[in-house]
C-alpha cells in the first residue's frame, strides 16, 4: 500500500476526519493553534502505529512498553513502525550524556581500548556506568554531594531556640540534648555571641575542638559528621522526608578525584594522539570531529569512520557547539529533540514512520536549513516523515502540506487543505492568509525609563559581558543556537529579581483543569444557584448533588487481580457526575455537567458573570480560548503551559516586574503570533520590563531593543554583536534573516 489511509478520525476535536497520506514523503501539518494537528498526528497516527507495534510483542514485553491509547477511528491502514521525536526533555538520569545517548561515546570507548597508550583492555574500562571504569569517589557521576554547612545554623538563635536547623536537632529533639548536655555549650546564648572556636566545635566535634584548644569534657560527634553519617553515607532506602532534607542542606560540586571526568585513574591516564578521553568529552563536537580525522591507525579505521559520521551529523544539525560530556538533563527542549534526531539518523531501518513536533524550536533562521536538510535525508532513505510545524521554511520543502482547521477547538478538526506549498499560498486558509500578511514593525520604539544592568557575566560561554537591559520596554535576545542567549537570560535572573515564564508544566496534578486553576468553580456554582433558586452546594460534584453511584467522579473503578484496574464510565449518570434533579437546572441552555465541555471562549460567551469573565479573559487573550474548561492541565504542551503562565501574570501582577520568556511563540500559528505580541505590549504598557529569547522574525521586528549575541555557537559566541533599536541591526546572521524575510 502506498498511502496511509485514515477514515473517521475522532480523537479530541477531530470531526470524522478522512485523509490519505502518501508514504515515503515528507508531509508538513499546519493549522492554527488548537486546530487538531497534534490530535491527528500524535494522538491518532502515531498512537495507532505504536499500538500496532506493541501488539507484535508477547504480553510480558508489552507490559514494559509505553502504553498507547488506541485512537477513536473507523479505519487506519498502511502504517509502519513509528519513531516519535518530540521535545520532551531526555530525562532525569544523571548518567545520560550527549555522548551516551547518541552512541558517540561507545565509539570513543572502542577507540581508546584499542588504540590508547597504554592499552588497558576492554572498552568497559572507559565506561563511567561500569564499575570497571567509573571513578570510585563519585561512582561515575562526576559530581559529589557535600554538606552546605552555611545552611545548618541560624546564628541569631540559641540552641534552645532551635539554632540547629536540621530536623531532629531542635529543642527537645534527640540530638539536641546530646549537645546541650556536653556542658561546654551554653544552650541559652545566641550562636552569634559564641566564639568562632565554639561554633567550629559544635559543627565538627570533639576531636576538631581539641585541635582548636577548646577542649570539651567529653568526645562527641559534631553536627556535620552526624548529618553526613545519617543522611549521606547511608545505604538505607531514603524516605521522601530524608530526600527533602538532603536537598535543603547539601549541594553538588565537581568530584575532586576525577575533576568531573567520571572515570577512574587508570582510564583517565590513557591517551590517543596525546589526548585523554576526558579532554575529548569536554571538546566541542565541531572540534572533536576534526580531531577524529587525524587518527590514522588502520586497526581502528572502521570505528573512526563511524564516529566521524556521527559527529558530523551532530554538527550538521546545529549541535556542533555541545560537548559529549554534557548531561542530557541540562539540554533545552529543542536541543533534546535534535539529539534524538541524530540517534535515528544512523539507523539503517527503512520504511519507518518518523513523527516530529516543531523541530525548528530553538533554531535561528540561520540554523533551520540544516534541520530541513536532515528531514529530507530521512525521507530519502525511504521513510515517511510527518512534521507538525509553523515555520514557513519547513512548509517550503514539504512534498505535501496538510492544513487542519479552519479554527481552533470545536471550530476545527477538519481537513481544509492538502497540496503543495505554492498551492497553499494561493488557497484561502488561515495559514495562507497569515503567510501573506506581515506583522508591522513597531512604529517607533518605546522609550526606556532606565536600565537593568547585568555585570561581568561569564556563565557558560559568555565573554565577561556587561549589558544594559532597558527598563519598561520589550527587549529581544537573538543569535544562533548556542550563542549564549539562555545563559545571558539566566545571568539576568541570577542578578536581579525576575519572573521566569517558562514551558514547564503548570501542574502535575491530573485533577487540575482550567476550572480549578482559575478558581471559577465557586462563581459557576453561584451562577447556577442564582438562576435556579437552589443552594450553590447542590452544584458541587462532591456534595449533595453528586451522583450516588460514582460519588461525583463520573467513572467507577473495578479492581482486577493481577492486572491494571479498569476504569469505566458510570452507568447511572453516564459520566455526567450529577443527579437528574441537578442537571435539570440550566443557564443559557447549559447544565452544570455541560460546563466541563465548554471551551474558555465558549464560557466567556455563555456564562454571564463578572467573576468568571475576569478569571478567564486573559487565557482567551493569550490564544487559549480553545481549551476546554474540564481539560486536565497535564495534557497541555510546553507552549500552552507558557501561555497559561503569561495569562496569570496579566491577571495578577501589580508591581512593575521584570519578565523573562524563552521562545513564547513555540507551538503558535503565525496568526496567533500577532495576538501574543499584543499581550507582550500590554505587559509593557502595565509598566513591566519584558525580555524575550526569540527567533521569530515578526517578534524581533516588534522589539524596542535588540541584543544580538554571537557570532557563532559555544566558545565562538558569547559576545554582544549589537545592542540597540531593531532598525539599526546590520551585518549579523540575525540581520541577514530579517532582511531576507522582508517583502
Ligand atoms: P494543535 O496541535 O493543532 O495545536 P491539538 O490537537 O493539540 O491542536 O488540540 C485540538 C483540540 O483538542 C483543542 O481544543 C485541545 O484543547 C483539545 N485537546 C488536546 N489534547 C487533549 C486531551 N488530551 N484531552 C482533551 N482535549 C484535548
Ligand atoms: P542559546 O540560548 O543561545 O542557544 P545557551 O546559552 O543555551 O545558548 O548556550 C551557550 C553555550 O553554553 C553553549 O555552548 C552551550 O552548550 C553551553 N551551555 C549551556 N547550558 C549549559 C550547561 N548547563 N552546562 C554546560 N554548558 C552549557
Ligand atoms: Zn569522580
Ligand atoms: Zn455516576
């Protein structure tokens, strides 16, 4: 079969959607935010492909594979095994590095075990995840946890008042009496009034105290030793409380034994062409690729060739500024996605289905060409590549473009266009209209009221920058990926009180929804009470009006021995959670159960109440009017979470504040970017200072002030190339992209 055939797709907002997608092609999905692109590509196509793939495994294995929810469709045929390459961060394992996740480290280990001086045997001796290779002091983590002693004591208090802040050391606690009874410490005097020697003796114990000449009557264990014995040097399973205590009273530092190389002494001493493997782990990938080419030993030629290919692929895709030793937990969403892409490029599997979620996130227009080349390469190997994307540069290289729409939420979910890029331009869809329109540049830059200065910034690759951020205007930080934008923003946040509006989840609680988040549950109940003349409590799903069968949950749970519990819709209320008596009462034709299904925009229209209006209108303004009131916030994408947070600031912030946003256009359709710009302008209008990291040219054009970093990534960047009004920007990669995009 040469097409993927989809009939009657109904996941989320899809309206019985039918579409045939040619296999072996690069297909880009477009449409306004919330139109249903993800519902089609991820929740329908990828979910079904994943489900079918899992079915091919025996039940034992299947239980260990990711669970795919089977989509609601009449028919899907012509799928291949799916590889999902999304922006989810690579995860919390400290043992995972750019080198290990891309397999480049495996090749380096082979190279060192076969061609190193001296020769130490197997490649496991160069693995920091193998006892044969790991540094014994840090177990291969490169970092050790040490006591943050300065956080242990409150000097303004006496022992009796709880000067020792560690749990269990307070007045009446077990450890407390041990110190109070020693006799040489006065439990009633604030620690500030003790001699430094006495404080040292308290912290480090009798032996240490003896050395200081303040001999206590008996030998005892100091607070620090005791803390480390109980909390750090223990093999017990740690309770959550212990974990919390450790997080509060310790900090990580580079392992003094291996200096962060993670390897034991033997492995650290082996060299190839005069370099240790640890030095290579810290070298930028671009540079490392050049070094590898100089290794001419015929015994390792195949390893060198494979390693060279891998490193060049990483360079091509715009990751050349990273180093192999970089922990994957520190990568941004866009970087994580590019790292995952590299992992699959080397794969020799063909006829796979690759699914990408906005692969241009975090990429400067200058770097986008490398990404599009890569997408084509995957296709040319005989794979089908599906991409959800808003960037016109990616649309331009598609074999086919599919637009879902025409609008968001209930107003979307249909196929509105399928064809080539030029045909799309000529069509009349939200995307073609947005492609034709241009956001006008700021008429005249606003005048700052002062400056917020970042001084001596050296974080990561920054070259000792001192930069003024103009107050109460919109500043955009620009520059190629890896040039230092996030580092400068982090330094700004570290030096000044700033509110970071990021893409992290708004809530991890599966029960939180726009209703709970905005606190409109009570006003909604009062609205129903006013209209019906009944008490407001009747309209609460955990009180009198709740369905007696499911107690207002809408679902019932059946426990099954040996298997996951089953959840099924309550038969009594059919999932509506309330009794018939309650559901009879209506506001504008809606029952209380219908409220969950309303979108935010719908609620603004149909629930006439000032408190509800006030709580929801900001979410509508940031382009989230399509969210359902009952939709769990855990289902939101990173970009949507960020917009929820912007809305919260619009609603709440009173004092003029400094806001820092990282790529707020992520996941936004060209059309919705104009609305976002309106919101940023409003924040500035309220007296706030707004700093945005952005690649989107329309946002850059509307900036009052641009700080362009570069010229290159990593150590080739970290300098300010330009700072000033956007009109004066010349001669940089950003300037070139701005002028190229000019009509
Ligand atoms: P797009 O990818 O085009 O931005 P989505 O497919 O994410 O749009 O969303 C389409 C509609 O489905 C939106 O109204 C959205 O709020 C809703 N939706 C998305 N995910 C879920 C979910 N897990 N549960 C319920 N509704 C959802
Ligand atoms: P941008 O935001 O412009 O893409 P970054 O500020 O993220 O650039 O990165 C600048 C340089 O600092 C890059 O070489 C990057 O690899 C490095 N870097 C960023 N974060 C870290 C980190 N947590 N640890 C080590 N290096 C980092
Ligand atoms: Zn170590
Ligand atoms: Zn029920």
